[in-house]
C-alpha cells in the first residue's frame, strides 16, 4: 500500500484533482504509474459522493486516495475516512491544538478518538476482518494524517505541531506560505526557503514525513531535503498542457 511505503521511508508520487469527477481517474492515475491522487475539497467543488466513488476504485487498484478537506472539522475528517480515503490533509494547520484535533479525529484509540463506523468504504464494504482492536491498530497504520504547513504562524509553531502523536506528515503549501511571509509568489525568496528548511529539518527530527505540493522546480530543489511525499501539478493543468501540446503541434504544421 502507498501509505505503508511512505511510512517505511520510501517516496510516493501523486497529483491533485480539482476538476475530474469520473471515478475512472483512479485507473488512469494507476496506469500512469502514480502512487496516489488527492481530491481537493478546499478549492475544488467535490462532494462526498464523488470522494466515495473515487476512493472505491482507488482502493481496488491499490492507489492511495487522499483528500484535502475544506477546513479542520470532525465531520469532514471522519466522513472522508469512512468514504475510504487513506489520507486526509487539513489546510492551514497553525497550532498544536489544531494538530491534536486532526490526529484525534484521524486515529482510533489509544492514539485518538476516531469513531468505529463498521462496514463501509473504509473496509472496502466488508467486515472488520477480525477483532475490533486489531482492525483499529491496523487502520491507524494505514491512514495518513497530513498537516498542511502554509503560514508564518505554522512555521513558528512547527516544533509543537511536529511533536503531536498521530500527525504523520507535514506538507508545505508554498504559494500561501510565501504570501503569509510577505513575499507573494516569490517561492525561492531566502525567507521562504528558510521557512521550508526549518519545516524539513523539524520533520526529520520528529520522524515525520516531509512533503510538498509544487511545480517541478520547487520539488527538484527540495527533494534532497528528505522529501518523500511528492505532489506535482493538478488535473486542470495536466489537461491544459496536453491539449495545448496538440494545438501547438498541428496548428504550426
């Protein structure tokens, strides 16, 4: 499973979805060699029904199905998990209290307080497969709690956020981070780089996964810093680039 590989220290690569709703996108991503997709419910228009349908296919083909929920709220986190999401990312995590809430809602006891909903997308519509404590322990290993770090406040509190049990990954949102630091769009500004480096080092010191959603240049720059959760581009940009390539090739011939 992609989450297991990630927690074992291996890289996984994926992209973000904001537009495509057809569950067949999971097959396409798998055939393309990706390890995961992330549905964007913060800036996209996805409903839970779409998430559930995509997660069903993703689970069937052993593709990680992650979701960025709109905000930190128990209903979003718990329902995303029960729909079958194997990872949940919360935007703008800025404090230890927020990190504890995310971890608590993501993980079953004794780590957190996630409710056990029985059969559903999270069990691939089967039973628990054994005693509840065994299922809960395994689910805690196979779900990924991702705190998105994209503000000055988050960087200032990163030591405390990274120390929260149950938080698995710290993922940089470079655009919003640059805005929060006062350098909108200047992703390579020294102050932005300094903040990202601090997050990367703190992740390593606390045995947390370090990730980023960015373009090629930023990902290539930060890969040597221990990044293993790699998210590049999004469906709209991928479709636009592909169509533009066709247009350019044949209109110029």
